[in-house]
C-alpha cells in the first residue's frame, strides 16, 4: 500500500507541476484564472486537492476498480493527499 501511495502521489504531483507557470501547460493558469477555486483547485491549481480526482483516476487505471476494496483505495488516496501536502511545502517555489 505504501508503494501505491508514493506512486499515485508522484503522478499527481507531476500533473500539478506541468500546470505551473513556465511549464508546458502553464498557460492554463492564465486562461482559466477567472474560474472559481472549487473548480480550479481539483483540476490544476492545488496538488493536494487534485489528488482525490487525479489519484483516483490513476488508481483505477493502474490497479483496477477502487470499488474492489474501497477501504484500501480510500486509505491510499487520503495518505497520498498528505504526501502531496508535504511535497508542496518542501518545494521552494510553492511556499508563496
């Protein structure tokens, strides 16, 4: 389960990273700047908020249906959100 947490967290962190200014999809930040936070955060603006959606989709694609063992899926997703919170705080560019 720890392996799943790390893999999914890093996938979500990588997706979040490419949406940052100066990266390949950085233009999304400016194009959708007027969107409400409850839409922007889970789609591209917050690595922790994104993990529920992007992590769940990645979990389903890599490990199969989350409904097979929903408790493991829930633990992996919540722990991945925590790991992403730590990663965001460790990166100097994110501490604005």
